[in-house]
């Protein structure tokens, strides 16, 4: 054998040895479960999550007011992704949708609020600016009212508390200016509980109607809010400081002093303002509306533990048109985006949770938190088998995560804290939730039903609530990614524990 052939043979042998060693090392090298999980974690992308929000704020969904075709279309879109990833339907009749009754009201352009100012025997109208100074009531009747304005404080009639904002006031056929909430703070829990029934928007509107009132200027924002009663022929709008100050101007009173007096004495300070206003709203009420929760199920891998469920939830709905489209990017398309991110990641994870995981996108949170109320009364899994709800509301704008009720359920909070400290490293602020006010979150419904619950939100940057500026401009994609990764790790960890009972630590 000549030297050239011999050298070539050595090269071939060497390459074979190297290849054999490498292949052997590859065969010997097996990824740990943790490494497999982290590969899935790193696949959760802020770009993908942001694009889910881009989809949900599109005009074709018309602000996602529960009951409308726009909302239904968004629900079908979420369901299509669950189906794509192999997440099983858990709604009615083998679908992803759980139906419930849900009246709703559409609001159209042409709504106005104006003050009628007498000048030299004639009347000049001062028109207020949409969104800056007024927003039409989301459950207002359609029509027009021009009438004198009477200030009625908080609009409360409570004989057992020795309090009546309507006492001695002639309000029949009039417009009232009314405060939201009640004149006591939730910080005094025992006192607030006595006033709590009078804090509801529905009570205030219905009490006004019972006193013969025809219209209302509700000192609330101005923001949109479809969480109210509907009464035929009762017309109202939400107003802000500009309108309130105009009503008080020239009365010898200031709004601040009057409200402080009510709160200090718990006595009515109602009075005839001497002002005359016109409210025009163009609406269409649908008393027979149907809402939907969107529910997907990842069944647990353990034959026994799969009967227990962890719920990852957040509401899909927003305000619809009022009368312009309210996009609801942060509130609450952001939470749905995170739910979708976690659902896809868990569906692709080579390590599956032993417990079942329910992905629950609530309808009608903005309409008296009705979707979660219906689910709690008609659960897919028995509530006693529901390990916990990890709820999200407004998680897309900022850099700090808030964990409401974490201090109510410290052991449940421990799983979030552990995942964050080991992998994510975000600032998370745990807090206690007294949950004594009217239901403002889907989480409240579950807590009242004795289901351990933590509700996550995000803060730290400019955000907007229930107005048109809650759009893509305020979204922070990076926080979406970190929160989705955090929840994926937390749910998987909790899902594979042999025993969980957070109720004992409440």
C-alpha cells in the first residue's frame, strides 16, 4: 500500500471513530424534563401574543360586547385556535361555547349632552365633547329629554340608615345629577356592608326611575360601562368634571364641599340646581340576548388526578360601541392573548400535567360579571374539584405584575412566586383582597363560591380604562411573554403535584 492510500485510510478511520463517538454521545445524552419544559417556555413569543391582541381589537369584532355578533365572532376565533392545538371542547353539546342569557344595548352615533343657557330672552346651547366630557350610558333608552337638573347626591334611599337623597325633592320628570358609589369607604368593612346594596349602578338607576326621574347625568368618568339596568324611556349619560362644575356654577356651592359634607355627616345635601340640560341618546335594546363563555379543556394525564382541574381564566368581552368602538386592548384582549399562549404551550409540551387544565374566556364580565356567575352556577368540573382559578384582567400595559388575593391564599401564591424567582424575575406585588364590594372581577364570583383564586393585573405604564384609547398603542408585548411563561410553569408545576388543597390556607 502506498503512502497516499495509507494516509487516506487513516483519515477514513478517524472520521468513523469521531462519528461513532458523537453518535454515542447523542444516544447517551437525554434531555431532562426540565430542559424539555424550558424549550417550550422559550417558544412562547411576545410577537405571537401581541398579534393575538391585534386580531381581537379589529373593527370586525366591534368592541366585543357580549350578545353581539362581533363578540360571537371573537369567541369562534378563540375556539378555532383551541381546536387547532387539540384542546378539547368543554362547552355545551360538545362545542367550546357555554351559553347564558344576556340582554344588551347597542349605542349609535347622534348622542349628545348639552346645557341650555338662557341669554336675553333666548337660549344658547353649550354642547359637551364626546369622551372628554361625556359618554352615552351603555344601557340608556333611546330618545331625548330636556329638563331641569336636580342634584341628588348618591341617589340612595335607605330608611334603615336614616338616609334619603330624594327626601323633599321634586324630581318627577326631571334630570338628576348623581354620584357613583356610596358615601362610605370600603376601608371600614362593617359600615360599608350596610351601604353595599346601594352602591350598585343598577340600584341607583332603578331607584331614580321609582322616584319618577326621566334622565340622569351620572358623575362617572366619563367612561363607558354596560354594567347597568335598562329601563324603557330612562335616558342617561356618564359625565365628568366639566359638566359637574357647570351644574354647580352659580349655586353658591362647590361640588367638593357638598360631597365632603355628605361623607362627613351621612346626611343628604340634595338641591335644585337651576340648570336645564338636554340628553339625546340613540340606542337599541335586545332583551333576549345570549352570551357565551369560551371553554377549552386539556385533560390531565393521571387517571385519578384528571378529575381535579386548574382554571386559567380572563374575560374576552369589552364594551362594544359606545358609540365609537371601544377596542379593549388591555381590558381584556391582553388576558386572552396570554391564555392562548399558555394553551398552545401546554398542548405542545412533552411533559403533560396530571391534573386537567380548563382555559376559560368569560363573556359579559363588563355586564355585571354575568359569564363567571353563570359558570360558577353551572361548572364543568364540580367546584370542590376545582383546585384554583388563576384569573387575569388588564395584563398588557406596564412592567409590574399585581397578584390580588395572593395573601388570601399563600400556598397558591407560593407556586407563582417560586416560578418567578427561579425563571422569570419580574416584580410581582402580592396583596389581600377583602372582596366586600359589588363584584368587579370574575375572580370575585369564584372566591364567593369558595374557590381559591388569584387575579393578576399589570401596572407601571400609562393605561386607559373603558375609553377608545385602550388600544394597541399602550400594549407592552414583553410583559405578555413573561406572564405567559410564568403561568405555563406555574400551571405545569401545580398540575403535577400529588396533593393540592389551597382552601386550608385561606
